[in-house]
């Protein structure tokens, strides 16, 4: 707090010699270094809408003379004009705050979907899986955002309908994504002599994002590749049957090569960007559509690998089970001091292109957070626990840690 006051005092002393932008940046950094969350929020609020400068006796005398000499209706006009000017000033300073916040996040690797490490226990499935530790890693990295911001500012300076149109077309950022799912059979296994880590999902992609409502809502448009990183091909039926006969379906299916590309469209409403969920009544949701392509790597790698070639007459494909997704999340309870909270998250999934809403999958997650430590308990019932078994129904539960 003392450092923030010192920086604020320094910014005031240099206000006459430095530019407004430099002074504003120092005030912004002073708010950033404020330790108390409440004080920091109040500092940012004051920075976005600063109070009027104190009036001198001469100013008060002039205001009094103006009030006694005004014509009827002048006070209303003056009030409307002042409100408009204050509103414009506030919008300008909020835009500066957003620009500074975006600059601080540039080049930063961050979580995309929630990351977790859980111990998973199969309850009822059609593949004969075993207990295991499950790792899920989901990251995103901004490739381009500074150029997009400069382009938006340039179009805004046009001050006409064409500038507004091009400003809305330019995205806010371009992102590289990576998500990976791994199973670690750390406990005693009937199938594995050692304790291997099995790749279940590799999911890189590139997307463009558009912010709405000052970042509370986000539209994502992208192209992604999804595979399991395995090598058992369609022409190796004998090898597949030998593994299935010896160790069961899950062992054999875990080595079946799976891969495809898809176009993604996701709308996310996320109040976590500007409101602390342990102090506000927040509500998050996502709606996502996936359109699968009969290709991998934009067609340079080959065709889509989703045929169930070991079962004669089975014409099911990934689009029957996946393509439309939804997520709902909100708090259930939080402590008075805001340090502890319990929340719930529901993920839903079904087919979109083929067999619409015929095969449903759901995952219910309960989270308990204390400061930065977050425990989760989840239950999954549906299809597609991993890519090689997307057509088989699985029920399992788990307990572990989640990182956001």
C-alpha cells in the first residue's frame, strides 16, 4: 500500500513534465502493486472514473454567479452536457485500462480449459478399463494481438460506418492451443508389466477470438486437429485381435490410431475475467459446435481415421457422438471472507451432423477451492472418454486437483 501511495505521489509530481499517457501508466502500475484486493479494485475504479478536481474559491464564485444569471432550462442542458462529457471520459479511460491489461497478457502462456490431475475409478464400462491417474493439460498462447489492436484503433479513427464495420471484423487475438489427455497406470495392473503413461488425446489448433461486453463474452473461431498418437492401423486386424484376446478390449483399443480435423465455433460467457467468483454471484456458460472434416492436417496428412474397422457392419462415426457441446458453471456456496467456495460444473456433449441428440454424454464436477488450492470430484456417464472408444459407453468417477 505504501508503495502504491509513493508511486501515485511520484506520478503527480511529474504530471507537468511527462505526457498524459506516461502519467496514466504510472497510476495503472500503482494500482497493480496494491496488495489488498478491495483497495486494488477501488484504485482501478478511481482510475477509470476519476473524481472532479477540487474547486477553488474563485471557481465557486464563478459557479454561483452563473447559477444566478442562467436562463430557464440552462441547468438541465448543462447537466446533460456534463454527463455526456463524463461518460466520454470514462469510456476513454476504460479503453486505456483494457489496452494496458491486454499488453500485460501478451506473450503469456495460460490455461485454456481447466487442467487437472485426478485418480479415476471405472464404475461401469464396455471396455474393461482399470484404475489409473488421469492428466489433462490445456494451454493457449497468443500468437498475434498487438497488430490486431493497432488495426482496430486505426479503423476507429475513421469515425464512420465503414470504420466501425472493419473494426468489428478484425479479431482481438490469434491463439495457438494445445490440449492433451494422458492415463498413468500407476497402480497394480493385470495388463501392464510396468506403469506406462498412455496417450489418449492430442489436440492442437489455431483460433481467432472476438471480445464482446469488454471481454465478458468471447467468440472463438478455429481449426483443430485431434488424434490419440497411436499406431495400430486398419490393415493390422490380426495384431489387434491378438491383443484383445490376451488383455481385453481397452488394451487393444488404446493402440488403435485415431485422428481427424474439425472447424470450431465457440461462444463463451465468462464473468471470471472481471469479477472475483468468491465475492460475486457469477455464472458461466459455453456453447460449442464442431464440424468434422474428412481430413487430417488440412488434408496433407490423409483422411479421417474414425472407422470401426474391427466390427463388421458398424457404420458409426465420430460425428454421431460429438459435434455439439455445452457447459454450465456457477457457485453453490462461499464463505464470508471469500477464501473458500464450492461450485458445480456440468459438461454436455452429443452429435450434431449425424444422429443428432441420439448419443448423450455428461460430466458433473464439484469443486472446492481454498485460496489457490482447488479439489474436484467428478462423475462421467457417456461416450468418448477417449478417441479410441468414442462409440462405447463408460461410467467412471474421480477425485483430484484442478488448475486454472
